[in-house]
C-alpha cells in the first residue's frame, strides 16, 4: 500500500501501463493464432495482409520495449518458416 502521494500516483500509472502492455502482447498472440488458422485452411493469399499486420505489431512492440529485439525477430522468423513450409506442401 503506497504511503505518499507520489507513490499512489506511480501505482495508478503502473496499472495503466501494464494494462497497455498486456493488450499489445495479446494483440500479437491473436495475430499469430489468426495466421495459423488461415494457414491450416490453405488460404495463403489472405496471409499476406495478416503477415504485414503481424510484422508491424511486432516491430512496434520491440520499439516500445514491450518485447525484446531477439524475441521479436524469433517470432517473425518462426512464422515465416511456418508459412513457407505450408506453401511447399500445396
């Protein structure tokens, strides 16, 4: 429990910040799930738009400090490999 006025304000700020951070991370996870579903259905044309959205979201998260650089690169790389693998199957 915060004792000072500034500590109370900092607690409010940290709650808002953590909520925003969680929302952005959830957005990235949701995009990964959407792309995976589209890949499973075999509609690779639809993935192009979703990939752009995903890469933009990951790059923004890295820039803002929500994800580390290596984590963002790994997520993009794994998703690209998954798409490439599914396109070779067809």
